[in-house]
């Protein structure tokens, strides 16, 4: 199995995670199952800082979908490709991790 990250850090707050990408503390953030109020303010901050926000597959972001990919912009295409290729959690085999 090939690991594509050096680590994953979560604050427990989508808005704070988006702000971390905006100020350069993190390179990317992705999540599913979010409500619009979890991410609306963070998206504005990130985009004003020059970051990029889309759906996992790179299509325009739909705030009602609950799925978000946000990056510093430099690694956005690579992150999108990795997320699209990743199997759903239900298909993961924990014994291989």
C-alpha cells in the first residue's frame, strides 16, 4: 500500500481547518458530511487568501453536497486525483493498514 500523505491532522472544526489552509499551516483539507454553516465562512477566508475550493473531482463546489476539497491551489489537481481514486470507507480492509 502506498501512503500519499505524511500525516493527517484534524482540529474538529471545519472552519478552523480551512483557516489553517488559508494561512499555510496545512496544504489541504477534505471532508464529507458537512453542513453549509460548518464551512461557509472558512471558504471565504481561504479563497480570499488565494486557495482553491472544489468538489472532490475538481468540479465546481456545491455547498449543499457536504463534500469539500480545499487546498493552497498548488496541489489541488493531485489531491483531486487521489480522492477520486480512493475507495469508499466501506470498502477499506482494516487488516491491510
